[in-house]
C-alpha cells in the first residue's frame, strides 16, 4: 500500500472512532452533571429548611424560597444546563454585554 492510502485509512478510522466515542462521552458527562445538580439542589433545600427550624427565616419566606428553588431545578432539568458564565458580575453576558452586578458599574 502506498503511504497516501495508509494515511487516508488512518484518518478515516480516527474520524469514525471519534464519531462513535464522542456521543457516549457527552451522555456520560451529562449524567454526571445531572447527579451533581441534584446533590446541590438537595443540600440547598436542607439549608433553607434548617434556617426555618432555627427561626432565621419565617416559614412563609422559607416556603417561597423552596418553591422557587424547585421551579428553577425542574426548569433546568427540562431545558438542560446550557452555558455557564460563572458568578454574577464576574463574566460576560449571553448578549456580549459586560455581565451583571456591582463590579461592572
């Protein structure tokens, strides 16, 4: 076989391997992220409930916070996580603006 044919076959095998491996890796990463998001949600829920028990939050305020947290969690689960821009005021907005928060003023 000529060198060009060997290189062509190598590139074809490499591309085929990438096409099959990449989706499996992406699914594994998404599953890992989903588990982490569930753990974060559960810990935040426990923190709010503990603040209610200690009297740092009124029960009505805490319930509103818990409902909002659940709504955001469910919406994120349905829509996907999307892109991550970091903390508020620390990065660029989706529209290319200079982000949010006090540090940009």
